[in-house]
């Protein structure tokens, strides 16, 4: 069917200039997410299909619904202005030039993949300014989530001067500063040459991942000591009294001082000894802490949280960094806090005093951080694993393959601006396919993620296949 016949066979009506309904006799009907050009007697606009009916039978029509995205000016460029109601507008698949114009109209310039807009495709670009909203990236194991997060981070580092802090429990981003062969000089200048600093638990090289107990807020210190303000109310209260009267010092010094005190103080010292805290690798001592390095002006810092001998150490150093960022929030340094495997730090049901304190701080950043330039980018496999008060504050969604119907329903509730029919496509996504919606795209966007500029820090272990020929 020619474009002219398709246009005559598809007509749309809008009674409010914001939404439209249409009927089409196209052999291949429009799909949810397709971008279309609407031409009426007095209006030309661009819209997006949000719901479709059954495919038409022979000689029949298919019905559908959509939203009006923008008017189209005489120069063919989308214009963000009110669109008047219209009747009997023709419907055509939007050309690639119109998709590109939509992205230009909102200042989207970061290339992250290929946008499948219906009858046309073009480079998918994100609006960097849209990351001043909290972002939630989710997808089940094997969907390409970690790779996609790497693409997003690379483009943000290339195109912005954001301070970026990556909490990386699986060492997936420790090679973010190592460029692949053939990278441009511009990419090398922005991503290489020390722009990305990786702090490691074992202190490999010159950048160990460390924290300083003495500079933490007293209630954060109490959390590291596993003191519960209710269950351990007497000991907790005594600790706050003691720590307020002592000069700043190391955990070992604190334990020694407490050991010479009264019975309550000796009990606190025994707690430190019993937890083995004096043996932790994470203490900074004469080295700079991660929080100090971040505050010194380092633009991109990756915290490799794996490799500690005590499972509380990665939680404690994450808490120290988050507490320090919050303590200096009045400086209003635009900062993207990236939390991979976010359920380990802000779980829906936190376990233990340290994780509870970390979760409380992330909840506070989610609720109040935006006005101070503290923005979250959270990545995990399932939304149900994340604390609901954090998830509810996210305005940007990046969704990869997800099979759980319950999780998709939760996303539909939290991100009500995303067409449910687009969310329902998620179980059928192939590797690297993604749905983006929110302040960083002009419209909900179905895309395939582009190539990385830097190396991945890790990947899944493959299944060893049997040599069937050898076994007969």
C-alpha cells in the first residue's frame, strides 16, 4: 500500500488537542509506541500511539488511541505549543526527520542507541538536563541492564560536568575509564586520563577504598556499631554521651579509651572487639577516605564495594559517602549518585542497623536531594526489592526485559505517565532492548542500546557446553 493510500485509510480525531482516537485500514496497523504525523484542515501535529485494537479483517479498520506530543511548524519542526482540537486528520507514520526534530525540541543530544519509532528509525538521544530527576533502571538478569547502564554513564560523563559517584558492588564499572580501541580523541579526553577514579577494597594500585569513622555523624557511628536506638536504648544513649565528649580518633583508639572507662563504657568497647571492627580493612587511618576524595573535586568516582572480608564494610563505607554528600548538600554541587544492585543498599525491608541507616539516608536524598543537586540513578532487577519511598520519588524510567506481571503492575502504578501497553511489551524484549520514559526523552521511547565506548568490568559466566562429537 502506498503512503498516499495509507494516509487516506487512516483518520484521527481529537476533541481536546491532547489525545486522539483513530481508525486505520493499514495491512500492518500502527503499534503501541509508534510516532505518527497528524494532518488536519487547520493543524499539523505529531502524536504517539498508546493503545491499539485488534488488527483489521479484510476491508475492515483497526481502532486505536494516542497522545498529541507537539504541533508541527511550517518548517516541519515540532513546536511545544498547544494544539487545537481537530477532526478527520490523516495519520501517517512519522519520518526519521520528525523523530530527530522531536529530540531537538527538548534538547536531547546524548546518543544511547537506535529509536524504533514506527515507520522510521533514528539515533535515540537523551536529554542530559532530564537527569535532574531521580532515575530508575530495572531489568531481569540477562536483559543487558549493566551494559545499558554503562552506555548511559559514558554519555553523561562525555557531555556534562556532573560529579558522578558510582556505588558498584559487583565491580561492573571498574573499567569505566578504559576506552576501547578506536575511541575518539574527545572521548579519550573526557573518559580517560584520570577522569574516572576507581577505589578498590584491596587497595590495588594507588587508590584504596577507605572510610573515616571519626568524621561520621554520631548516629551513623552508632549504626556501624550495630546499636539499635530502641532495642539497645541504654547502650545507645551512653554511646552518644561518650562520643560527644571524646576527641576524634580511630576505632582502635575509641576501643582503648572505652576499655579504661566504667562498666557501660567497657561494654561498648567489648562490642567493638566482638564485632572485629578494629581489624576492618576499610579504615582510612593516614590515607584519604572515599568521601574526602569525592569532595576534593574528583569528577567520576567508582567505589568497588566487593572484596572486603566483613560484609558490613561495604555498607559502612557506602554510608560514610552518603552521609558526607548529605552533610555538604548546601554547597549544591550537581551530583549523580549511581547505585547498582540498589536493593543491597536501599532494600524494601532493610536488615541490620547499617543497612537501615543507609536506606534512611537514600530515602531522604530521594525526597529532598533534588533541590540540593543530589540526583539518584538506581539500578536493580526488580522494583519490589527497592524501598517504596525511594521508588515513588523516581520520575525517569529505563525498563529492560522483565517477566514478572506483579512488577510490571507496580511500575505502571508508580510511573503512571507510561502507557501500560508499552510496559506490557517488556517480557518480549530481546537482549539490549529498552523502554525509556520521563524527563530525559521527548516521549516514551522503545530503543536498542548502542555500543559501549569503554570496557565492561565483568560479565556473566557462560555455561560450559559438552563436546557431543567426543561423547559419540
